[in-house]
C-alpha cells in the first residue's frame, strides 16, 4: 500500500508539468526565481528560429523545459552534467517561447529530452530522467 501511494504521488508530481492552458496569468504561475535553467551557462538556451539549425548536424540533446516547471528545474543540473561529460551538443528550448516547435514535435509533458542525430529524432525521454539513462541512449557518431 505504501509503495502504491509513493507511485501515485510521483505520477502526480511528474504529470503536473503538462502543457499549461493557453491563458496563463502572472498570478497563476508559481513564483520560481531562476535567471536561467542552467546558472553556470553550460547548456545554452536556443530560440525557436535557430532550433532546426542547431539540431541539423551531429548529435544534439535537447531539453524542453519551462521556468514554471519544478521537475524541469531539477532536470537542469542533470543536463549540465551531461554537457560536461558528453561529446554531444546539449541545448535547452523554453516551451513558452517555441510553440510551433513544441507542437510540431508533439511535446505534451515537460521535461522532455530528445536526442537528435543529424536533425532526426533518435530517442525521447518524458519526465525527469537521470543522466546515465540519457547518455546510454546517445547514438554512435
């Protein structure tokens, strides 16, 4: 019974970062203060206009996030760790600033991490994901 309660609590926590309603007011968003998802600046945030160019060559790991999503803020240092230890390019895309890209990729829950190889999706992780699981899925060059 205790295990079931733990699983249900975790599921509720992860599902709380689904796409927000189109009408988000400043009062409805949690007040999470963060200058950027990666304070150290290891993982750069990419604008929607540059997204296709950024993923077009080589291996690129993309973290789709939002500043109001608490699991996304937990995922940020994990992405920094991957950026430090992997030869792959690691970038972030704020879903609130990249609606066309998010809709085109069918992203409904965040954090979502997608590994692209030469612009083609190779692997997708939905929800908070450990570094070793992501790095194990990186395709060979």
